């Protein structure tokens, strides 16, 4: 299943980034040497990061950014 159409990132590629320590959409993009373009995939990436777990337990894995209202789709990559 494609998660990010702009960069052809499928769920396996997103999971690989999460397995390597990525915890935010921006870090998933960095893992694959790209950056957010349209942003439509960010909510799903954030959800996948939250479900992936593996965090330290005391830190949030992918909190909604305080300025998320400033973005066209209501999302920011961090
Ligand atoms: S679908 Fe991921 S940046 Fe456009």
C-alpha cells in the first residue's frame, strides 16, 4: 500500500524508517532522503508512527504540532 504518492513510499518503506528510529513524518522523510511535498500522507504516517510503538514510553511518538492549523491539510511534517 502506498502511503506517500509524491515519493512512492509504501508501508514497507515507512515501517523500515520506523524500525530505524524514525518517530515523526519528517524523520521518515529524512530516512528516505526526501521531504514533505503535498502533505496528504502526513496524518497516516503519524498514525503509523503512533501504532509502531517502540518508543521510550515517556516521550510522545508523534504529537500534533502546535502550528498544524497553519498548513493547508492541517498537518506539519514534525
Ligand atoms: S503524498 Fe506524501 S508528500 Fe504528497
